[in-house]
C-alpha cells in the first residue's frame, strides 16, 4: 500500500528564495522540453522519448550553468512529468474520453519539485523535525503524525497562498487492523444530505462553498479590477486563493471525520459505483455535486478501509433509488420526490434511506469489490 504524508514546512528567506528559483528553472525546463517534443514530431512525425530527453540534461547544464544548482533527479522528474502527461493524453484518446493536449506551464502554474530516494540517497536527509536538501537548504517541519513505511519520494510543494509543504510518498505501509464489529452498512450519497445510511443516520451537507460565495464574489470582483502585473493584483489574488483554500480545508476535514466514523464502526461498507464525471454535466446540479465531493469521500473510504483491514464494496447504482427495499418492486420517482411511497406494499420512508438499504443488500449486481 502506498500513502502520502503531507506536512507544513518553513525556512529562512534565503532557502525559500532558492526553492522559488528551483520552481522557476523546473518550469522553464518543462516548457522547453515540451516545445522540443512538439517541434520534433512536426519535423519527423516521430515521438521523442523520455530516455533521449533525460540524456540531454548533461548538455543543458553545460549551456546553462544555473541548472547545476538543481538536484539531478529533480530535473529528470520534470522530463518524467512530460512523459506522464503524454501517456495520459493518449490513454484518454484511446478510451474515447475528452483529451486535453499537454500544455505549457505559465507563471505560478508549476508549483512542486520532487526528489527520489533510490537513485539519489544523498540528495536529502531527514533528521528529527528538520529536512535537509542538498544545494537548497534546511526546512523546519510541523509534524502532526509520524511517517510510516518506506519513503520513496519527497515532493516540495508551494500552495497558491504562498505556503510550503513537504509530501513524503511511502510504500509498505503496515495495516493497522481495527476491532471486528460484525456490522455492515450501506451508504447513499446526496446533495441535501451528504450521507444517508441504511440505519437511517443522516449526515447533512455543510455546503462550505455555498456559504463562502459572498466572500468569494467580493474578493474576485476586487481582483478583476486590479491592473495585471501589479502588486495590488497579486495581493488580491492571494486573498481569493486563501478563501478557496479555507473551503477546501473545511471540506477535507469534514469528509475525513465522516469516513473515519464508518471505518471505525463497520466491517463492510457498501457504496454506489457512480459515474460522477457524467453527473456533473448536468449544469443545474454540477456546483452542488462538486461541493459535496462524493468522489473525495469514496477515495477516503477506499484507502482508509485498506489501511484498517475493512472491506469496501462498490454496487451498481442502477435502480437503487427506484426499487422498494421491502417488496423489491420498481417505484418510479423524480428527483423532486423525496419520500418513497410504495403502492404495492405500503412502505413509506425517506427515499435516500430506501436507496441505502438497497445498496446494502446489493439489489443491483456488484460492479467491483475493493478489499
């Protein structure tokens, strides 16, 4: 199992200035390498490989000595990112999805660089709460939990609000089994109530984005009036970014607590296998669905279940709302109808709770199981 541990970091102005310079150099390298691939394909109708571009880094350092101050594995990771962008582009085309061609990175659009462990063991060192990076400096880390497993990569990331983070990607995370409860639960997600389970428990949607819209509207309007390239515009941009970051942090904290509740109390959890990308194409519901972050909740449940030795089952979502959980007859209802009223057996209950019971029973054929 692979897991990422993310921590706030800080350093003196000199080190942060060097880190900003690394980001600038990596962004320039990314854009130049992408331009080289595009030009090479136009001239030869062949693709330039990651291997070829990585070997060109030696000549790059001779031509531009400033790149000698950047970790070699960090520069190779830039080329690897382009390769992944191309692979993702061709994969989406093959699957018939909407495929965006790899794009150039503008200012403030390249916000991280990565150091590896296997090929460069002396590139960085972790001692206590301090992270030492060769040719860069020392960062102080703010721990909120210990690092587990075997560290494979370290990524230094700068947020849109100017905060710095260290992300440790670790393998071989030990499973920490929770006590067996011998209980199962079905979960139905929604817009008004984020979660309704088969036991009737409702977790209302806090609507963090909706509540922050007034402040966001005010700050975005102020940003639009500032002159491009000015310091005042940059300050206004940071205020907008801080508002969005606050909403993200609130939502993530809430979803973590929701996922923890179900992981701690149930051995097996049944959820719907939803096509969320298709659902957000409905422009009337897209903002509410994105604010609910169903996909993020499912991802949290998935990795927490694996980490705790629980079982997460994905059930085909077809007809889970329409079927009666008592007599199994199909009762058609629109989104506006919030109560399940069965004309065959007389069952009357909340439509989301009825759906959660169907999900628990797996009335539709299971489409996949994650253990």
